[in-house]
C-alpha cells in the first residue's frame, strides 16, 4: 500500500509505493535519457575550442600553459547565458505586496575534463578530487562578496536531467537571496535546538535499513522520504554547515565514494540521467547552526508531472529501503 512520508528537510510530503522496487526497464524515459545529437567537433568545452567560451575565470593548467588555451585539467568559465551579473548594484524594491531586486549574482560552468565523452563516473578518484577542489575554491571566492547569500553547486547529466551539452561539466550559481527549498532544517533547529541532519544520521545508523555505506567521514543513504526514485544522499558525519569547510582528507573520501556510487547508479539503473546537488548553508547571513551540508544524487527516471506541480507532493514508486538494498550489494563489490 502507498505511504505518505514527511520530508523534514524540505518540510513537504512525498508518496512512497512500498510494494516493490521498479527496475530500469519499468521507467519509459530511461531508454533515451542521456542521448545527445551534437557534434563534438563544435563542442565549446572540448580542448582546442577554448575561444568558444567566455574568458576563463580560473583553471588547473599544465605548467607554463596560458589562460584560454589547451593543456588544462579543469576549467571554470562564466555561463554564456547567465541571468546574473556581479557588476550590477544590488537594489531592493518594494511595491505594495510585491518585492524585487536586481539580478546580482554569478553563474559559472566548471568544465570537468578536456576530453569529450569521458564522464564523471569514468574519472579517476584523483580527477574527481580535482573537480571537487575547484567547487570548494569557487565557493570560497564567491562567498567573499557580501551581496551573495547562497551558493548552489549542481550537475545535470543527460537530457532528462536538464543538460544541454554532452561534455561533462558542473555549474555554480551565486544568488543574492536564500532559496527556501531546505527550509525544514531551520524549522527543526528552532523547535528542537538540534541539527536535523545530525539526528537523521544517528537514526539511520541505528536502523541500517536505508544505509548503503558508512565511511570515516561520510555516510551514504537512501533518504527516508525521497522525491526521486533511487535518490541517494552523501552526508558528512561530523556537523559541518558549509561545503567550503571540507578538508583534504574529506575531499579524498568524498571523491572515492562519489565515484563508487555513480558506478553503482550507472550499472544498477541502466545508465540513467541524473542530477547532483550540493546543499549548503547560506553565506553572509549570520550564524546558520541548523544547516548541515550534504550531496544529493537524483536519478531522473520519471517526468515531474501535474501532481507535483499542483501540490508539491512528489510521487515515488520505489521505496528507499529497497533502493538501498539494491545499491549496497553492488557498491560493496567495487
């Protein structure tokens, strides 16, 4: 029988079908969820095509190589079609019940590899570590602007996850306001004077039924009330508010776990489209003790439809307990 579960992080409800874990062939969009028809010879992210992107912001380059040239490992450039601009002055306007502000912010693209067709799950742990270190570097740099209140790191892989280019890349969005998607974290802290994610970790470690892996620094789980079928969270065990606080040893472990989890996802779900999202505390916004950063990996096997748009209630046909059971066996074999 279906079950309504409360997602405390987002302060919202989801519907979980508890009967059986649907497999990849049961999802109609999975068959072409990552297919692109583009020509890699004109891909702006490929080595040799550096002049097709805006001038790079920063890069991890081979010794003595010049900006905006080949011989680059990881490269960060402005999003060519950004709706945000750090050159703008932050102006907040109230008009009766309405309010607005200028589009102060930054939208950046992190080109994870110069090679076309090599994806994040194919990377060595060392290259994933390099990509994550770039995330940290850009997070810190963007947070230095006190007009910025929130920094979102994310990756779209495949057409049904919102990717417009096949070449492996991630994005960083710096905003002058705080999205309310994880509003349940502060609500819980205000009511309980404790971190929701820390309490969740304790309960998941005790129950074990949704745990995929427990490492030195991170726990990997299928959350209790997931919006997406086969959704996975990678969570730092130690209470940490900002992704930028991650240290070198944690980066190394996160890179290894992420590589193994993505290989697990690709194998068990027949190469799905997915989103990776790093949820972190707001910046330049005072103490945020109720926040605890974590990474989501959301396979995109089902199209978001009218019920989700109308009610905000996500329909998930796969119980997380069954998803965790499927993933754990493969993850541990790697």
